[in-house]
C-alpha cells in the first residue's frame, strides 16, 4: 500500500509540473492574440518645378504615377516643397482628379529634395494578421485553458482585408465641425411621429393559407 501511495504522489507531482506556467500567457483570456497589424509604406515622386510651379508635362507625369499606384481612399498625399505654394496647388489639382486632398506636412524620406523640384509622397497603410492561419498548437489536450493558436485568425483577417482605411484600426476619426441638426434629429422625429403599435389592437395571425 505504501509503494502504491508513493507512486501516486510522484505521478501527481509530475502532472502538476507539466501544467505549471511561471508567467502569464496572453492566450489565457477571451481576447484574440492574432490581431491586425498596420504597416505603412512611403512612395516618392520628384517633379521638376521651374519657377515654383509644375509644367503641364510634369502634371502629366504625376497623373500617370498616381494612376500606376492606383491612388484611392485610404492613401495620404504630402508635398515636400518648402515655400513652393504654387507647386503644392498644382499637385492638389492633379490629386483632386482622384477625389484626394493634399495633407499638411510631409513625412521624412531618404535624400534631400533637389533645388528647383518638389517631392510628392504617397503614404499607404496596409493591415494584415501575421502568422495566420496558425495551427502549430493542437486544440487538445489543453490543460491550461488556452485558446487555440488559430483563434481570431478568421475574423481579424477578414476585418483587415475589408477595412477601407487601415488607419481606422489605429485611431478614431475627428468629428466634423459642420453639423446638420436635421440629420441628427431625423430618427428621433420619425420615432415620435409614429403611432404606438397597440393602438390598432392585436393582429389576427393564422397558419392557414388563403
């Protein structure tokens, strides 16, 4: 009996040692470990700006570059041209053909802007869930009540692919200063103008056909 009891104690201690984790595990909660990661890439175009303005030829080159990038919603356009307000306006005109605006400031890029030229920078964000699908850990056995290694890959990968502007995953948008009170109260007015559902009595419902 003593030998059997001793073997039971050793087996219990071995199982306890296998299930013990000296640090917290991120996959022990209800939040997914596989989440979208947003990365940014800068695309640079240097255009000649003789006299601080873009010539029609340079505007055409810029338009072709925008078309090649498939410029669209979610991209950010900057102009690195100190003191060249006219060139900034020319770039804004070309960007307006794509429904885009030129943002203030400019990100830091490699190399200096040559004299007599302006640098147009397009910043594009991309969202993806790295490492998915992830089936490296089997679902069973699971002695530590951890989520599966692929938990969250399906939903968050779909979110990363469908979101129009990946920047929205990082921070919210600022509210506009232009407010139409009629739009804000439309739902409330509609709710108040409807008659209560009980004023017409109970509706006669039958499962029999006509």
